[in-house]
């Protein structure tokens, strides 16, 4: 049992075991008066966004900022971005935070691309449509476990050698070279964000300047330059301005913020809001070689963890949180940084394949609580003098292991007052004109709820939860003692003055409850904190996306799980509802089962989902390493003849040439180097091939002397030094060639090899790549990639019939292609993945789907074997092309073949979705257009 101290004001007691935080500290800058005459700080240029020591305000309304992180570039199908915004709204969130990827948008100096998957406007539009605010985080540096933290390759070669930076270039400083480098990007992306500020009717309420940064020489000045330029482009006010609001000529902008890594008071005076970069652990990225993968991460940060961790934040007065990540997505192609693999699932509430996890349900319960009970937005600690021991009617409050729960006291809902509840509160609403309170708990456990009532009520119970009540006339209070069972139990407490409806759900049922919002009026009609309302409770569907209520007609949209033949949908709300539609179809046989309560059974499609068998497909094969052949014509390779570099790491071996790929405009993916030297009997016999090769953690390299395989380099180190012996039979009179295939840069020399030239191959076109649909990071420098064999429309009919399961004859690289058809039902969300066998081998494979590089399998390191491929990359209604590059790094059979490759339905089949998601948007980016 527990003793509560009653204070006469709201008390939220947290019981449990506690254990980080992307949260915001409030700076004291300019101020305005809210309608309640509360003194609120602001940027000095707008009254649309403000704050005080307790929380933020939007349009004068105090809010709890419940935000989730979403990177559109990790879901490279713009038609699916609405899926994430709708799921965030359904989870009770009121905001999303986004990183913008500099490298993708600014692949070459002077070139900025804001089209297709780089476009920001569709996301801003989808967020506003859903009623979500946006925290825009354009960097320029973003970290995010992406290559170079989002910095473009052309920026990594700027000159400079600062004492505080071990690499070339004074990155992230006020150095002139770096200052000039970010201008193109900043001048392009900031105006788009500015146009979408809340002051212009858009969703953006805040802009973060830089990311996870520190005080330091040239660093504070650099952040100030970024902020000032953003101000010039229409984003922010000066931090110390004291402007009034009665001038019609003043601009109206939103506040800026910084996020300090580690709470060290970095950049405190560099923006309006000081943010702390210690994320509420929504999950984590997973490194190469991990043992548990994201399943283990999701279990570690499961709903029990969420309750312990997030309730502790509330207890410490936190009212602005961003969950990194809400949806993690896919680090496809060359997006990951070197210690992260393709999947960026992150163990998030919404899985990589966009399915809802158990963590989503818990987040929804918490978010709806926060959205409803606004007392928590402004809390001070008090200890009262009157104690009460609870439960009063028997039983004990039970904590099941690692867990936490909240005891709420003295809360007003509607015209009613809750004295206390040991059951978790979900929300309140008007049920047929009566105050309704929704609570939930674990099956079999005891909870107690107490209300202030002026007289003993008449009690009507419907449901299986065990209910015991007692009215205390001296206290004018009713105590309801509950032993929770499955489902929803309705308890009506009727007096001569009013009726209170208590809805009691078990935890699992509660996670399947939805409270969609109904739009209000004006620019912010969909925003629950400003104009929208939530008068409904819906039970049953897998997901409720939207709701509209007009002239007593309720229109719902959402998804149903077709693994169930039908779904019973229960709607609680106004008694005036006369009809209900689901996804545009009016429902018949609606039963009114109680006051303000309707039930209707919706049959699901029972759609047939047939998946082709890749093991039985007709595969074609061609060698993708012709560069080791004596007759290879290397005119298409780039001459590597630079003799100077901005790189501060000198080559380990002799020159004269610099063999750093970035210096030649190749910044990611596989690289191929081809060195030519002369040999004859008059020259000393080389005894070894020595290389120093860098490519980041877990990179690989293989080397050949002429057509003789020398060996492979594959370790945990970012730089490897290798020496392979040379025998006389490997050499030829005249020209000889050393070929190195790798991921990264190279330094080379053997003094007895008289090289006459080096050549290099990277992604086709380098910074002038032609594929503006899939962008600069999609391809690397394999021969197959340069020739476009991965692209739809390439004619492989003359190739050898061979499967990747047969594999290669010797170490090298081969490319395999096949086609398959899908004929999946429209308006269904059907998650699919391509799955490799998990048997180990010393090989690396790249997976291409319709020209998109959607995965890298590293079979000797792992852990990833399953690769999510979204609809819109996959053509669900026609032909698909799959290409697989196989790089055999060893000589054993398991190093030269892929044991199996299958298409797997990764979850349920959900009828509904966000509409037809086609492939028309990339169909003009095939082989003919890009190579032919």
C-alpha cells in the first residue's frame, strides 16, 4: 500500500525504478503576455512561439512538446512520408524533428538539389495536414550515424590544419574556406524552412543551429555566423533583441536552439533555446558485428523501460522531449557511417518496415495522457499535511519488476474531480454529454480510483473487471476498487446532478485504443494544442489515421489487420453520430450498444499475397572485375596524377602521386585502383606488394597482380597495412598491373616497382553523377555499377545463366541479375524484405532493387541478413529487377557464393495504408536514360 500526501493541488507521484534526454532548457530572452497574462519569453519577433521556465507556448497555449525524430532520406519514397506523419499523430505526438542531409542536397560545389527525395515541402505539407509541428535541424553537420555526419565529400578536401582537428580542413569553424563551403547549402535550405514557419502558416516552430557541438576556437563564432545568416534569410531574431510587437513592418520568426552533447553548457548564448543532447533512449543504432541486432535493442528499451525512463523525466519537470528515433528507417546505399550497417531500425516505436511495435502502444498511452492532463505542463513540488493510505478497499499496488507507474491526485476533468487513481490515466472526453475518464492496468492486479461526489451515486457496471465501491459521506468521495480483467469495463456513476463514466481497460486493450482529432478552424485547424479537439475513443482497428465529424457523420480512415477475418470497431463519443464510414465506405449494421457507444463489424479483404521464389528464378551472371585482365582498356578510368593534397595525413609510402579518392571527386562506395609498372629481366624482381589502405571501420580491400589474386584485407581497423608476396610467375615482360578493390583511400609503393601511372574508378561520373533520382550516394565504383547493370532496362540476355547460389569460380567480383513480378492488392500495406542466408562466409554483397542499392551484406561480420525494401522502390503491381554484386574475398567455397536469397513478408498484411504507392516517380531513371 502507499501513503499519499494531499496538497490541494495536482500531485503526480512516480513509483518504480529509474534509470537521458533530448530536452530543452529555457533561456530568458524577450517576453510577451499570453491571454492569461502569463509573462512569456520569446525571440522578440513573434508571439506565435514562446516559453517560460516550465514549458513552451504555441499561440499563447502552454504545451508539452512531445516530438519524434524522422529522417525523410532514410525512407526514400516520398509517397510514404505521410504514413509516418499520420502514425506520429495517431501516437499522440504533436511534433516531429528532422535532420536535413547536406551531402545529398549539395553533392558538388555550386550545385544544390531540392528535388525528389531531397525535397522538404512534401514533408512540411504532410506534417501540417496531420497537425504536427516541425523542429527543423539542417545542421550543416548532423552526425546521425551517416557518412561524414552529412558533410559533402567536396567539403572534406577544404584546406587547413587546425591544432584541434586531426583531419584536413578547419571543419565546423569560422575558417574562410569552410565558411564559403556551406553558403550554397544554407542559402538554399533555410529559405524553404523560413517559408514554412508557423508565422507563415506552416508547421516549423523551431530551428536548430549546428548539432552536438562544443565551445572552442572558431566554433562559437561559426555557430554565430550560421545563426546570423539564418536570420538574414528569414528564420530567427537576434538573441538579445528587445523588440515590441506593435510594428506592422517587423518580421515574424521562430526561435533557434542548440543541442549540447553532454550537458557541458556549450553554446549557451548562441541561440534562443539551450537544448541538452542526452536523448531519451528510444533505441540505439546497431554496429557491425553485434550479436543481438535491433530485436535485442527493442527488447532492452521495451515498454517497461519506457515507463521507468520517461516517467522519471516528467518527475524532473521535463516538458519538451524529442524521441530519437520515432521511425529509424534504412541507411541505404552509402548513407551509413563506417560503424553502422544498412538498417537504421533503431529499435524505434515504428519499425523499419513501418509496422507498429509494442513500444508504439506504450508511447501512445503516454502521449495521450500528456495531451489530456495539462496540469503536468507546469509543476512545482509540494508536500501536503494530510495523508491517506491506499488502496482503501483492500489489496496492494503491485510493481512487476523493472517498471514504473503514476499515482495521480486532484485532477479536474470536465466538471468532475478525480481525487486519486492508482490505475494509469489515459485520457478524458465527453461520452454522450457526460464526463468520461479512461484508466488502464495489468490483468489481475488491484487498482483504485476515487472521485469527489456530493452524494452517493447509483452504479451501473458492464464488463468483466471486478468492481468494489464505497462512498465516504464525510469526505464526499467515492472509492472504486478494481481487479482488472481483459477488455473494457464501463462503470457509470450517476447522481442527481451528473453522471461520470469510468472506462477501465487492461493494458493490452488500452494500447489498441485511439483518440483521433477533429479539425477546428484556421491555419492550425489540425493542431490539438490550438484548434483541434479529440471527442472520440475508437477501439479495434490496427491503426486509426484520421477522423472527421460533420453533420453527425463520422468518417474514419485507417488500417485493418487482414490476418483477422473481421474487426469489431467500437466508437465512443457524441450521441448525435448518425453514420460511420471507414476509408470512404459507409458502414452498415451499426449497433448502438450503450449511450454514446456504437459497434460495427468490418470484414477484411482476405487478400491473397503471393511471393515469388528467388531460388527458382532464372538468374544471369557476368564478371564484374575485368580490370585485372591484361587486355582491359582503361580509358574510362580517371588518371590519379595529383602530387599535392589538402589531406594532413601524408602517404605512408613514396610518391609521386597522391592516391586519396576524395581528391579526385569520389567520396563513397567501392573504389578501384589500377597501377601500371614496367618489368623485364634488367629490373630487380619485386618481392612483395605493400599497401596502406584506409576505408573506415570494417572496410575491406582485395588486391591482384595482373590476374593473380594476392589476398584481402578485412579487419576492425580503419587503416590497414598489408604485404603480399610476389613470385616471378605473376609477372610479365612489359606492362604489369596491380589492381586494388576497396572501400576508402589508398597509399601505395614498392620501390622496385617502377609505376608509370595510376588510375581510379569510383561512382559513375563522380560529383557529376547522372542519376539525379537516386542521388550521389547510390552507386560505387564496381564495373557493374559504372556500366549500369543494376538499372532497370539493361539488356542481360547475352549473359551466362548462373545463380548467386552457384557463385564465383575464384576470388573476385561477379554480378547477378534476375526479374520477378509482384501482383499485390492495392490499398494494402504489405512489408517485404530480401533475406540472405545467415551462414558465414568471407564475402560482401550489395543488393540492388530496381536500381536502388538497398543493402550491404557482410557475411563474415554481420549481423544484418534481412533487408527491408519499401513499396515504391519495389513495384507491387508489375516487374522488378534485382541485382546482386558478389565480392569474394577468400578462396573457400563459402567465400564465393550466397547460399540463399528469398523474398519474405516481414509482418502482417494491413488493409488501408496511405493510398496507391507507385513507381512512376523513378521509372524515367533506367539504363537507357542514365547509360544508354
